């Protein structure tokens, strides 16, 4: 029997609440589909930081390299500045494991109400392909003259030809597998003087290599408006690190809730493990109350199993998850329901 080694990092806040459920659901699916999972749970979090001064040990990334995949909850807690916790754990994993493709599915699922009037599942079904290791998220820059009237912060963005072309290639190849075969580019080449004109040039060059794919592009400002007014226009959207981050919170919001959205940090060359995490964060405002929506973490574990080639197990989890969304009593409050986290999970386990 095949046994996968998976690293689990629940992290902070509701990450600690939803990830254990995702593990149990994956184990149930594994038993039914003839494989096993050997979990190693890492307690790396803001609590660890407050005790040790580090979000993860010096050899943390090395430790993760031996796994088949990584399952992460959320990182960040009000007791530690966000740039310290995120640059101490989540962002280095993405970067050092070369997980340059961040794939975020946005789908209005059956049984979920969109906040947009009159929208049904056919209208909202797209994927944000977010560049995940360069762009606006950069260590280049600095701060000067702190605390003086001449205080200054400089933050550089980095767009390499390799990095830009490979994320666009990923988006085009993904679009080739979908019915609509369309790629939209998120740009801002009117206001951002260097990186975005370069991004547009590379998008034009890559488009020419995929004559079977139709393309269009929008500046990021109007693109966010189109997500709300015309979500049915979109299929695959390719975006820089920051623009993709913003679009992938707005997308789940129009598809019902940030609490349902999955995210896959993929290293397409499989030199290193890929990492799977819900899009949402640690939600300090609801942490500890037992009401977090577990669907984001559960959809995420289905994507992780699919990545490992366990498609039937993934499909079973998605089908069970779908059943929990059909009734108010089995949906959590963010979706207008009355279920607790545990209540929603129990429905999914019963359906499996
Ligand atoms: P957040 O996603 O944690 O919360 C935003 C809002 O959505 C809150 O009102 C929260 O209650 C709600 N929400 C989020 N997930 C939910 C769920 N599963 N069920 C029900 N409601 C849910 O975003 P934030 O408040 O900007 O960030 C909080 C902390 O998490 C910060 O430290 C931030 O840096 C971090 N963060 C981490 C990740 C990650 O690790 N991938 C992602 C985003 C934010
Ligand atoms: C996400 C998060 C992270 C990001 C933060 C916590 C650094 O918002 O995964 O979307 O911006 O990538
Ligand atoms: Mn985000």
C-alpha cells in the first residue's frame, strides 16, 4: 500500500481549528481508496516565535523537503507583527521551495448564495494564477531616517523574464485544459512605469505562442470592478503576486465566503514539495469560538490529494463537501448557516 508523507503546519488561530479536520477527512478518504498518509505535525506558529524567537527552526525548510506535500492552516497573530511572522514562515517556504505558481480556484458552489444579485454557479467559475515568489513581495528596499520628518521607505518590485514567462506559461497551459480557453492578464501599465509595461510585453509574446487561447487584459482597478459586475467574463486570470493576492480574496467573496477558498502553492517541476493552504488567514476575530468554516481547509486537502494523483479520493471529498453546503443547518455562519465547525465536518464525514 502506498504511504504518503505529509507535513502539517496548523499555524495560528483558526488554522489550528480547521487543519486537524482536514487531516481526519484525508485519512478517511485514504482508507477507502487504498492508500495511507503518514502525518508529521509541526507546531511552528506565533506561539513558537514568542517562546523561541523564531517562527521555525533554522533548518525548517530542510526538514520540509523530505515530504510529498505540505498542508498549512494560517500564519499570523496580533501578538507578533505580521511581516515578522509571515517572512519567518509562510513566505520563505513558498520562495525557497520555488512554489512559483499559486493556483486559486474560485467557484460558486451549489447551495451557496453569492452576494451578487441573480448569480448562479455557471456565472462564477474561474481560476486566479498568481505569481508567488517575486513581484511586489520583495526584500529589496529599506527604511531610512526613522522617526524623523525625513523618514522614508523604499520597496522594490522584481519582475524577471524567467519568472514572468513561466507563470504565464502555466496560465496558458491551464486554460488549454478548460472549456473556455481564455486567459485574462491583470495589469497596471498606465501607472506603474517599468514592471507592468514589461508584464504586458511578455503577455503579448506568450499569447502569440498559444493561438488556441483567447486573451484580454484589464488594469487591476477596473478588473476588480468587473469581478463584481461581470464575473461571468472570466476563465483563467494571470496576475502578479500582489494583484493575485487581492483578486483571490475578492473572488471568494463574490463566491460566498473567504472561508471556502482553496490555494495551491505549486512547484511545477516537482523539485520540492508543493504546499496547500486555505486562502483565508488566522481570523483572530472568530478564533476559539468553534465557528470557523472548515470548507476552505477541506477543499484544500482535496486539491493536495489530487496533486498526489489520488483523484478518486479528492473527488469523494469534494462531493461530500458539496453535500454539507445544501442545508443551512450544516453550513457555517459566514455562509448564512447555523452549523459549528464540528457540525459541518460531521456532515461531511457522514457523507463519506
Ligand atoms: P482573515 O482571512 O484571517 O480574516 C478576514 C475575515 O474573514 C475575518 O472577519 C474572519 O473572521 C473571516 N474569516 C476568515 N476565514 C474564515 C473562515 N474559515 N470561516 C469564517 N470566517 C472566516 O484575514 P485578516 O484578518 O486579514 O488576517 C488575520 C491574520 O492572518 C493576519 O495575521 C494575516 O497576516 C494572516 N493571514 C495569513 C494567511 C495565511 O497564512 N495564508 C492568509 C491571510 C491572512
Ligand atoms: C495569502 C496571504 C499572504 C499573501 C500573506 C499572509 C503574506 O494573504 O496567502 O493570500 O499575501 O500571500
Ligand atoms: Mn491573501
